C-alpha cells in the first residue's frame, strides 16, 4: 500500500503521547513494507523526529492552496490518514475529489470535543454533563468522523460514547490503544529497586492544557502536603515547551523542580519512585501512565487519568480525585515497599492484557486491508457520510477555496 499521512504537527515522540502514538502507527505501516509519505502544514520543530532515517518521506504542504491537489494526484495514495479532525476538514474534500478510491482514515488521538467540554466544566466549577458536548466544536469533530471511512479511537470508552450518544455506526470506529513491545524478564531484573529510587515525578507537554492544570494542582494543593510529611523528598516536573509561567514555579527550597524537556523521559521515569498525575480533565489514554508501567514506576492519578486504561484490573498505584486524599496516598505509597512492589506488578499485568503489540497489530492491519477491499460497499451503507459530503454541506471546501482566492488576489496586487 501507498500511504499518505497528513499530520497536524510533525511527530515528537519524546514530547507527547500523541507523538508516540503516531510513531507506533507509522512503524506498523513500515513493518508491512508499505510506502509512507508524511505531510504537514505545521512549522518544523526542534524536537521532531527525523522520519527520513525510518524510510518515510517528509513533505511540507500548505493550507488553502491548490498545490496540494497536484501533489496528491501525483502521489496517488491507496490510503490517507488524517491526524486529527482539523486535517480532515482542511484536506478531506481535496482527497475525495482527486483520489476518490483512497481509504480515508481518521486518527483522533483523543476525542478533542470531550476533553474541551470537560475543561469548560472545570472552568465553570461544575460537574461535567454529556450535554456540555453539544457545541460547535463537537459538531465539527463528529461530522469529520462520519465523513471518514474509518476512525481510530484510542479509548474504548470514547467508542462507547460515540456509538451510544452520537449514533456513530460501530463499523466506522476501530478501538486501538497504544501498541507496545512487552518488557522482558531481563528488562525487569535490571530495573532500579524501591530503595534505589527517590523523589516524585510528573511529566507532560506544557502546551497540553490538562498537563498544565495538573502542574498547578501539584504546586498549590498537593505538593505542600507531601513536602510537609516528607521534607527531604523532591517533586521533579518534566515536559516540553515550558512557558515562563511554568518555570517561575521552580522553587528549590520547596523541593519543587521544573526540569523542562527530557531527552529520555523513560530514563527519568525509571529513576523516580512514584509518578503523580492529578489530571482533572482530558480524554483518550495517557502516555505518561503507560510509560510509568513500562518503567516499573507506580502512579497516583485520578478517575479521568485512569479512564479506559486498565480494563478494571487493579491499578498501578492509586486512583483518587480529592487533593488531600491524593497527597496522603502519595505519602503512604512512597514509604511502603511492599505495597509499591504490588503496584508495580499490577502495572505489568495491565500492559500484558491491554497494550501488547503482538495481540494488537495484526488485527489492526487486517481491518485496514479489509476496509480497503470492501470500500465501495461500505460507503454505500454509510448514508450519513454521503449526506455530509454532499455539495450543499461542503462549507470547509468553499471556505478554503475562498481563502485561496483571496490570498492569490493579495499576492497579485502587491507585486
């Protein structure tokens, strides 16, 4: 297969769970000897991975520019994967027009509209209600899911939400969590022990709103309680792109250290005794919590943090929403070697059951091939998709064409 991936951003696997997820997908495609082109309108960044060394072609594309039409006609992909619904909005109609037989796959990372609605509920100091999702942002995202031939969902809870509340056909959704290579017995034997580890860790891209909110929760609500009980222990916070408002929270006397970018996040995770992730809102599944399990580091998080992550198996630590109870659980687990080792084993069981690539990759690839082979009949059955792609509803296409015409006019008049 000849694959085109249209990325919202260039992949940064060491900066975010979304970057890691993207690399898992690209690696799986390469394992099939598929030809991959990764294109993005985003600015290149200092932390982006070099795709060329993986045999993946990188191409810069422009928004609202017909140059993409020539590009995709020449590439003639068998499948186009849109990274998040905004890219499907921008380029989906062009793909449909110039490569109508290409399978259009949407990769959501998480359900953005759910995360946004939960965030809004926090801002309003109210309990989240499903009706909070009834807004323009959700309309756009759900419409994109309906227009796509198949949508990848990282959370089975979000699949349930889409099918039950928004009536998305289950045949248009595919639940695919992180695909991970399992740690070996030798890997586990080389882990640092309870006594060899020290301090707490928290990690997450600062540009991701739930992560920044969690840092504030640690600073104001949770860490003062932990520090009072454990005066020599430190809080180490890692994450890409820390803004000045984050670095200003650094306070050595309080043991609160803003470390910033971590070139090897797993190595930092391996040295810590416990991960703290007091996430009050968000969606999808959390890369930091999976990495903690991989490194044998127990974690304390919230119901939102652990959502869809452990299939009701005992958690790799504690799941607590109240800040005071959260701090007390962190203090207790930090000093309890027996409980700590039990939590570590819980994490290994979760990884084995839910994230083993040997159980996930082959069915996923088979689903893509089957969907591609049956594409014509599948599209005929998806009336909602046909309706949303009707010319009378193509506002994103006409807006894009208007912007392109305006830009062309401005250019011509300034020369």
